[in-house]
């Protein structure tokens, strides 16, 4: 469909843009596209039929029917190694038997490939990769020379990032004037990202709502799969599977130890703090280069078992996740004598002050720790990692290596110059604008529309500097 200029402030050559949407953020993504690519042909694509304009679901089911009669011809569409990566990272596909996972993967791969070759868009706009469907878009965009743009919020309030699978993307026009402001904000003991602020308000109610939602998701999404005659809809299917894994008959109890601070202060061993991340989630599934690291709970258990004798290990639940874990996880956590569990809603910065090091997958606490001069151990290289405070580990890294890195960081007080370098590296990847993914965005809120324009302008400036727009484009 042709979209008219939303604000009469841009005039561009025409482009073709495919916008990946789901029903609850269709209006937001559509408006972003209109502001970022005015006078372009914009097409929605989705596994949800009611917002899909390109027949993705229809083609997917057609290929599934073919595969039931005979094996789909791969034709080198995806190599075996690629299929293993797609399946291993997707929370839906890895829960299926391998043959079944391959069948669904190849059916969707054919559907995505067909559509991209027919439409031949200049850009494909999406959230950052968080499923095998989005990952297929990313993969085939590379093959067909289409610019894939993935959007994701950040822990820096007022900014978002552009990334496919978590990798660093340098903004061609970074907001260098914001370095001092961002540094000041992040170093405040009271600083919390906006999405955490929501999670720590009305704590008991939030946890009960999360538990209740998980409980209801099993029957709800089962009914939707049947009622909408869309049995293999990715979102309905995976929501039901994950909820089944997490649903408990009773709401979870707080696993934290109220005497945590006293116990930490009595410790005579180096203290490693593990802030738990949401899982499954894109920041683990797709942002960890090593696919072995995404087996979150196994990796967590193995780390604790390997290092608890040499270190005091403290663990804290993510306030935005409390109540959304596998069955009996919190009981195992509370009963584990090898660790100290911090109450969920204690501020992370208070825990950092008492820690010698932090262990993270990709979580933002790693950056906050490095900014305060702490040692940071990682299972991958997070996009914000720069400087010598970060240390990659594997399953057999020796305790002495961890102790040496902690000692090195403790003996080298972080300087203003080092802090500025960390912030500058982070800022070089930030784009102006608050990206809402919690369903609260509304076209009827002027602040949301204006913020979307800011986001779009930031992206446009970036793309223009990269010269990905036509030479005919100009800004009026």
C-alpha cells in the first residue's frame, strides 16, 4: 500500500519496506515505518493473519501440507549447521523432536524466501530477532541484499538500539552530547531502567499477576490455536509450551534470605554476584555467540557447582521476572546451601557495592558493574563490553584465572577517563527515542507519536549517513 507523507516534512524517493508486526504493536511499527520511510510502499508481514498483508501464514501452511506428503526439497536453502543453529536458539523449535522442528523450519523458510524474492523490499523492519521466523527474515535478507533493521529498547532511558541478534551497531551520528548526562544518571544509586521501575511498583500484585497470567496461558492459547484454526501459529504455540513449563499450582514464594547482607560481610572469599536474566528471551537465546551458553539453567548450575568452594556466590532474581520460572526453581534456589540468595526487590546497585565481581550472560548489570570498576565475567561478549574489566569464561576456566582478574580490577581503581570510554562506547550504539514494547503505545497519545517521530528521525539520520537512501532523497 502507498502511504502518504505523515507530516509533510520529508520528501523521498519511493522505497519498498516490509514491516514485521504482531497485532499488539502493529500501529506502533506502522507509524514508525511511515515516519522513517515516508512515501514508501509499506507492507505488513506477520504470522498473525489479521495483520499480515503478504500471505506468510497461508504459504507456511501450504508448505507444511506438502511436507506431510513428501520431504520438502531443501535445495541448499539451509545447511544442516544452519538448521541446528535456528532450532537450538528458538524456544519453540528446540522443544520439538528434531524431525518435526526441521519440518516447520523448512516450511517457514520456503515461505519467507518466496515472499522476499517476490516483493524485493529495500528494507525489512522488525523487532530484534526473538524467534526462528524473525531469524529467517534476517538470514534471507542477507542473501537477497535487503537491509534488515531490528529494534530493541535499552537500559538507558530515552534510547533504543538497532541490532539483528544483539551485535553492536554503531550509530553513524551518535549523540556525543549525551555522554556526561548518561554517565551521571547511570552512576546514581537510585537509577533504574524504566522497564524495571514498572516491575518494582506494587511488588506483590505484579508477582501475582505474572503467576496468574502464566497459569491461564496454557488453556487460553490452546483455545486460540483451535478457535482461530491456526494450530501452528508461533506465538500461540510457544506461549502455551513455555507456560506449561512454568505453571505452578500456587504463587511462588520469595526465595531471598533476609540475612543476606550479614552473611556476605562475614565471607572471607571473593564475592561473585549473579543477577538472573529472563529466560527464554532474545538477550540469551540470540545474543550469546556460543550456543552452549544459552542452556541457561544448566550453565547456571554448573557454574555454581564448579566455583562455590573458592568464591561466595550470591544470586538475585530479576524483579521483572519473579514468578516466571520453571517449576520448583525457587525452592531449589532457596534450599541451595552453596549460594546466598538476595531478596528479589533489593536494588541491584546495593548488591554491587558488596560484590567483587559480577557474572552475566548479556544483562545490563554487567555494564553498571564495569562502570563502578568491578570485574565482569561473561559467557559471551555483550554489545556494551569495552576495556579490560570484562573477562570471557568457559565451562572449564580455572578459579585462579577468576581470582587474578578480580585482583587486577580491585588493584586498579576506575578512572574518569576509563568511565568516559565505557560510556562513549555505549553511546556510539544508541539511537534517540523510547521504544515501548509492553503494549502501552497508543496512536491517541501525542507523546507516543512525537517519540516515534524522534525514533524515526534518529534512524533516518543514521541511514542517510550510511548512504543507504537513494541519492534523490532530500530533507525539506
